[in-house]
C-alpha cells in the first residue's frame, strides 16, 4: 500500500522521531492531538482542512474512540505494518450491489423518459427503478444515496430560491467553503485569546505599552513589526499589514489602544469581563518593558500575536482563491447571500446559505463570521463592508 510505503520511508529517516513529530503538532501543549491543534498544524503548513477532513484524520488515528489521539496512538498509527497481500473474497452482496448498479445505470434505460410516461408499463418501470434505488440506498453510505444525481449540491434540492442566485453553483459552493474556513480561523483565534485572558497578570494597557515603544498612542504596520522584532518575534510585513487593516476602524492605517483592545478582547463574556476590569500595573510602576508579565504570560501573549498574524494570512489566501475563480465577483457573491435583496446581509442570511450547503453553524460561530464583515458593528453587513472583506487586501492584490 502507498500509505505503508510512506510510513516505512518516514521511519528509516535518521532525523525521524515519533515523539518530536507529536509535539510539533501539539503546539499548544494539550498533550493530545485534537481537532484544534491538527487544523492549526495543517494550516501553518499550507493546507486548510475542513472539519470533516480533520475528524476523519482523528478517527483514523484514535484507537479507543475518545475523539483525541494520545502519543501511543499516534506512534502506533504511524508505525509501518507488514502487509501480506491476498486476493479479497467477493461476497454475494457485493455481486448483487454491482449488478444493481449496472441495471440502474442511466445508460441502460429505455429511450422513453419516465417524465413522459403515460401508460401503465412506463409507470411500472419507473416504480421499479425507484424501488431499486431505495434498495441501493440502504446498502450505501449516506453520502452516496443520491445515486446518479449525486453531483447535485444540497442547496439546489432544499432551497427553491437557489435558482435566483446570480452565482454559478460551483462558485457559490466555494464561497460557502470560504465562510466555513473563516469560522474555523475565528475559532482558533478566539481560543488563543481566551487562554491569554485567563492569565491573572495579563492586562491590555500594559500589553499595548509593551509594543508602543515610542509612546505615540498608536502603531503603523511598520512600527508594530519593528516592535515585535525587538521582542524576538519576527514577522512577515504583509501579515502585519493585514492585521492593522482588519482592526483599524477609523481608516488612519494605525492601530490605537481601543482598536488593539478590540483585537485581543475575547468575545466570550466569561473571559472578557475580568480582562476589562484589569488596569495597568507594570507601566505604572515604571518596570522595564523586558519585565512586563511573567515569562509564561509573555510567551503566551506573543504566541497570540502570531495566531493573529497567521489567521489574517490564511484569510487573505481564501480571498485570493475566490478571486482566481473566472466567474467570481463580489457583487454576485453579496447578492447570493442577501436573500431578501434589501442591500444588507444579516446573521440569518449567513445561516441560510450555510445550511443550504449542508453546514449548520452554531450561534457563536455565526457571531464570529458576522463580526469579521461588520466593520461598524451595527449587526448587519453592507455591500461595501462585504466587498472589503471578501476581496484581497494586500497592496497590488486588489
């Protein structure tokens, strides 16, 4: 098998170590592999996996069915096996299934369309075909029960309004895929902010002062990048630009304290309430900036900054992918989501198009998605807000 060949090649490498590989994926030190750290690892290596793909990976590695992968399970799954090839027996049920598929093939139907059948013979033939399809559905996985029409997306069968969408079906599917990936990114970011907020010595005024070395009260992308570098965090200038672009609410190409606080404040009330109450401590005592926070909290703060930059870089890649589609336009994408055609997209309309394509988001996930687009926080997304977020932001990419 190709998979086992890859395992063997990996295990004979002089620099291969299962524990080191496990710890590389477990970057947040959860001591197990789960959906969050596997998605983070894949995204940092250039692959944005869907939730179902990550769940499939976990199920492949998880031997005890607890939805997480321990070091022992990981090492066992990555260890090559000795494969003894033998011809697989063909069961009678397999023969029946293949014969049924052959008989139900559209290529073997008569020239008379079932939709035009008016006599009893044609009606009987149609009934037999429906019965056979039902029998096959019982023996196949849920994803294959549509038979010959399996390529038709869920949206076309559930939503009678789908025919009014100005987008081609594959373009709309990729748009929805982008929404789902944005939700995944926001989930990762929110988790990092929650972890940071739980540190009792962390507060936002000192965190901003740590970066605002020249006490200007705001930071450009260049100043922020230089400040991070002085603290040992080396970044891509485009990623820093994207971070400033997202959180700059007043359009001055700078991030002030309030905008910085918005970036690092968790959306969860249980985490944000205590953080809002914390006042400056280290800057009031005139402690050197190198001594702000405990070493663990300081490391966690800069790790959260890296998550911010990584999330914005991934979001930009989603925008570029959409724009590369020949038939994609921001106006058509907006119209596809704006169900009632009133010029604004609401949370329910985001929910509607996601559900039409088989994704059922929670209210929290919808809140994250709307917040990314809703720049003025009025609870709805205008076309200008939508276009600003759905089109590439980097200079030279628009």
